[in-house]
């Protein structure tokens, strides 16, 4: 294993220093950090962050390897500055058994570009009828701690209660895709002015808010941990604020796209903007940004959702919901100006690592800490070219946009996965 001396780097925005990486850990920090034979990396002007951690990634393997594989998604993640991603369970077959989560976990290890932490399904086949084998997934080699039916809501309150009770035994967490399905039948975009004008069925904010309120109360009743996926409305923020003040064990994520884009994009009928939950209004975007700054929303998660061309480049009504996120997340979040480097480190690394229970991640570079980190150039810009992305899919809503901040290098357990802005493998 090589030794690296990163010179003149600013750790999370602090004064420039040197960083020695040896045997998978940060061996020394400071201007006297030296080692014979170390490979030097000139990092003047660069910022070192703890490697980013994504709580919400769709890697599509097994089942839709034409849209993404564990390897291509891992490469996209590394290029985005990530060192760990939580792989969602809505694969084919669904990750609802120890066998499937172990398969995904092994594929992640084989790719070796990020730590892939499988998420287990809450219910068998995501059907919302019977609890999956949560215990067997928790004790498997994959050591699953986050369970989610993402893509679907666990809408039966009795099942949700049982799931919350069950995971308490191993400090697990239920990550809910909050969508009351009876309120979103046939929904195509946010229910509001734009949906009315286009004459398309709307997805009302209350469908999200009602489930968050219900689940917060269930989590309180059971004394268990609840995580809310991709919060998208101002009303949801109010409920989260109330629940946190009350001491309920609830955390929440927001996606980069919900921090930037609004439902007016649907006017183009370009399905690249179709996503679930849908893009909302300026008021919602403002509330989400404020909540992230304040900590009412705990983390940014990508909801990276690659889709094959035939599932995305078709009529709006037939297109699958979802957009790419891993390679653009840091730039989009930075572009909103909501967070400084410390805020970015917290909301995109430290806190998600803690929620997921990923011990070696989310730690600022310091002596003895596993060398999972990313180096970013705050003064660089880049233009998003869908064909130039590492993801196997092309459905980015940011095509052609020039974005701030470039990931220059990423280290996973002391080994570079990205150097000079390019994937090492
Ligand atoms: O837009 C979405 N896409 N939302 C989800 O909840 C699921 C995801 C997917 O799997 O494509
Ligand atoms: Zn979801």
C-alpha cells in the first residue's frame, strides 16, 4: 500500500497543512508530516473533506444492470467525492433477504471504489404486506442497519409500527419514503398551479406530510429511530421541527434537486425532471434550504436514480421517476450557498455516517483516522456532459450547466479511487 503526502491542503476550510496517508489511515497532520518514499500530492488551494456518505443511492444491481451496476455506480460515487453509499433495496430481486444484501455487499467489495452498505427492504418484495427477514439481514455479512421500502411507502401503520419495534433490538433505523399512496394515485408532478395548468394529476404535499406526522408519532410511541427520505415540502419541515423539539428520534434528508429545482421545470414535459417526490415550489425550496442550514433537516442524500434511456426518453406519463445525483451533489449543494465547508462536512459526511452506523466514515482527517477523504477544488468549475458521466445512465437534470467545485481526489481506506479528477480504475 502506497504512502501519500498531501501538501498544503485546507482541512474542512482551516489553514493549509500537510497530511500523510499511510497503511490506510491518516498517519500524521502538520507541516512536519513526512515519510521516506511518500508520493507527493500538491494540494495548494484544495479543501479536504471527510469522504462523503450517501444515505440514499439506487445502484440497480441485481436486475437492471443496463441502467447501473454496483461498479458503475460506485465509480460515479467516488468521482462525486463519496467513500460510502447506502444501496437501496428496490432491486430485482428485491434486497429483502440475507442472500441478496450479501450479494450487493460482496459486489461492492469487489468493485472496491466506495464502501457499499446495503439497505434491506422492510417488507417482502416491497409489497407492504409482510415484514422481511430484518434480523437475518442485520446479522448477515452485510450487517444491515437501515431498512427501507424506498420507491414505496410502508403505508400500513401496523406494519410500520412492527418494523420500528423490530429494529430497536440492533439499533436499526427505518427509512421511510413518505407518500400516502391513496393520495397519489396517477400523480405526475406536484399538485399546484403548474399541474392545474398542464392538466396533469397532482401529487399533493399532504401525502408526504401526513405520513411523516404519523410515523413521528409511531416512532415516539415505540421509542425507535425513524429516518425520513427525500423531504420535499415546507409543511414537512414544520412537522420535523415539532417532532425534534418533542425529543422524537427522527432524522431527515433532502436531495440536491429539491434544494435547487422547482415544478416549473415540468412545463418542458422533459421527463428528466420527473422524480418522486416531485419537484415542488419556490416556497418549498426556501424552507428546505433554511431547514438544512438550521439542522432540522440532518443530511443531504442524493436519491441517485439511474434509468435506462427507454424508461426516461419517452412521454412524461410513461417515464420512470428519478434523476442521477452522485457526480453532481457536492457542486449543487455548494452552488446553493446554504452551507460552508463545515456544514457540508456535517450534512454530507459526519451525520449520514452516524445515522448509517458506518464507523470508519464521517471522520475529519486526523492522526489515526481511517483515510476516507476527498480533496476538492473550490475555485474550479465544470460543465455537466451526460455522456461524460461515469454512471451507466444519462438522466441528469443538470446537462449543460456549469457548476462550481470539482472533486480532485478521493481516498478510500488510504487508496486513491480518484486522482486528478479521474477515476483510478
Ligand atoms: O424518483 C424516485 N426514483 N423516487 C423513488 O422513490 C425511487 C427512485 C427509483 O428507484 O428510481
Ligand atoms: Zn423514495
